């Protein structure tokens, strides 16, 4: 993996999308009390997504960093579901996905992952595991007195599906993440009513949503090209 090479591989559209996403987060951070963490987390997050959209393993490594920072921000606001989800599920799954992607490059020596179709076993396992994880997390979050319990529980489901599909190298990871983005936009909008410094997290997940939509479109394009070649 070459950091310089990864950035050079960005198309003009991808570079503009990344810059606009970062600018949106930066401008939103100027509203209310400035928080370094609530700014750094989304900047790293949108950077991770642009590389994941390219099938570049660098995106998974950046997701690890984002998960830690986002967990700290969530803990401060008593969104224990988000904290536990990102530290206990998203971060480990990003690490596993990085390994899986490195083992399955489209071409030897290149960072682009080989995109795969879900097997019958994976299709059956996805909803079953998601249901089990959601059931367990609901009672954990309820016991912890998690703020916005219902929304946080739904976020656990969508986060798991997104992480699972990313590990499986499926195009549909992006749709699961887009669904999770919508849930988190609602969650952080509630938080920003009492503290405007968290508005950057709302803008963060709005940018995430746009990037994830692009991710799905691009992975479909990459899948067709890989099969053609």
C-alpha cells in the first residue's frame, strides 16, 4: 500500500467530492463551540470513504482511526451504543476487512480489491447475525441508560450489516452504510439541538451519505470492469 499512490489515483470527480466533503465539515465546525475531536473524526471519516469507494484498503485503515475518535465523541454525549458499536464492531471489522482485501486484490501488487458476489451462506447469515447482534445490544444499551435508545439500536443493525458486507467485499456494503448514515443524521441532529458544536457530525454523516451513494455506483462499475477483464 502506497499512500502517495492512493491519493494520486483519485479522479477529478473524486478529488472534488473529497474536498467538498471536507469543506462542508470544516465550515460546520465554525458553528457553536469548536471541538477538535468533532472536526477531526468526520474529516478522517470522509477521507476513509472516498478510498473505500475506490476499493482501496487505505480506506479500511482510516476507518480504524475514525472509529476510535468517533467513539470518544459518542461517549461524551452518552451515546454508548455508538461508542460500543464502533469500538467493539466497526473497528475490528475494519481490521478484518483490511486483511481480507489485502488477500483478495484484483491484480497482484495493486490496492484495488476484487469485488465478490454474496454466497448463499453469506446471504442467510447476514440477517440472522444482524438480528442477534441487535437483540443483544438493545438490552446492553438499555441497561447503560443510552440516550436515544431506539435510534441507537437501529444504528447497531445498519452498522453491523455495513461492516459485514464490507468484509464480504459486496457492492451492497454502500447501501447499508447509506442507511446507517440516515439513522445517524437523525441521532446527531437531536444532539445538536442542545450543543451546536455537534452540528459538524450531522454534516459529517450527510457527506458520508453522498460518498456512500457514490461508493455503490463506483463498486458496480468496478465489478462490471473486473468481470469483463
